[in-house]
C-alpha cells in the first residue's frame, strides 16, 4: 500500500505541476492540446491500475463498478448542468433523448466498465486495457459492413495486426493452451465489444448535445439501475488510506479529470489527432501495472501489445491523412 501511495502521489502531483506549466508557458495551441491529450491518456492508465489495486485489496468488483458509476455520474452531470445549462435542460426534458441515453448507458457504458474491471480482476490492468483496444478495429469492421464496402489496404493490415496481437497475448504463440485465464480473455474480448458500442451508440447524441451531458447522465442512470441487478451493498466497502486513494484514482483522476482534459485537448487539435495520441493509454496502463502492482510481462506479451497498438495507430493515421486531404482540397 505504501508503494502504491508514493508512486500514485508522485504521478498526481507531477501531473498537476505539469498542467500548471503547460498553462503558463507560451507554446503553440497544437502543442498544448497534444500535451493535454497525452496527460489524459496517462490518467486513463492510472484508472485501470487503481481498479486493480482496489480489487486486490478487498473491494468487490460489483461494488466498485456501482460506486464509480454513481460518483462519476453525479460529478459529470453537475458539470454539464452548470456549464451547458440549455443543452442539459433540453436533454432531460425529452423522453426520446433520455431513452436513447438509457440504451447507451446499459449496453455501452455500464457493460463496458463492468467487463473492463472483470478483465482486470482476472488478468491485470495492462493486459485488459490492451485487449480492450481491439474496439477501434471492431468499429472499423462494423462501418465496413454497414456501408457495404471492403476495407482498404491499411485497414486490412490493421485488422490483421489486431487479431495477431490478441492471439499472441492470449497464447504466447502456443496453440495448445492459453497464456492467460480463459475468464480473463473472455471478459477482455467482451470489454472490446462493449467499448465498440460505447463509441458507436452515443455519436448522434453527442453531436446534438454535449459530451458531458450524455456521458454524465449515462453514468448516473447506470449508477441508479446497475445496483438493482447486482446488489453490491451486500459487500463490505473497505475504506483505508490506500483504497481511498485508489477510488480517487479511478473516479476523479481516471474519469472526471481524464475525460475533461481529453475534451479540452481534442477541441484544440481535433478528434482524429486526439484519438491517435490517446493510444498512450495502454502504454501507460502497462507501465503502472509494472511499477505500482509489480506485474510481470513476458516478451510475447509486449509483442502482442505492439501489434494491437500499431493497429490502432495505423487506423488513426489513415483518418488523419483523410482529414488533411479534405482540408487542403
């Protein structure tokens, strides 16, 4: 616990100091936006390892999921109500909109967060995060099927890399068995599928309303309904200094702070560059898994991770090229 506290405190203090410097130092908007997104991606990595720490120190995954949804939902909904009042009122007074957010909340948001934490519980934060990053490839496949068009060469390569990376992580190249638990692998794949829904389902809502309204209300709805399904209050809420810091990491740093900073950064550099730089999240998650939780990764694990991250970067670079061509036409 002491090691976790020291490492985590250094990261938080360092991030806060760094953001202060970013705001004070004169630099281009693109550099500032890029740094914001990179810090947000790092904070998401902290979120995963915070969840792993909490579950390793007595907090049940059902209880953790509900606590995270409720507190994050209240905070993000409050931010939306204060900063985007007209949009927020428009959303909460429309039954159709609330129904759409409820569907996104259950299928995309709640199921994704729960599956991700279950994957972490069965493997570790680094492995679970990397497997979840199969999601952009699944979204690519969905879009290709929906538009009835074959993937381009770079897209096919990205799909191959992602599948190969997942295979290497799961088996270490051995066809006779899994290198990770079957339960962990299944939850990891399910988290990738639900993360795809998390990306696809709210797209129209976010275009009409703002992100904080949609995500905040979605979390709040999940925080109200999910406990009915899993009855988390039967489990003891272990609150000691280490666990309180872990909750701060997964809720404040890894959800509210990371999402806010990511939105600020992408407003400056654009969503395509933002998604490209956000690929630092699995790298961050692996780093904190090793330094904070003392997880051991093997060369084949890193090889698989490189394949998956390369696939995500390849898709993002393709999108960046397309956007640049459109700008200069």
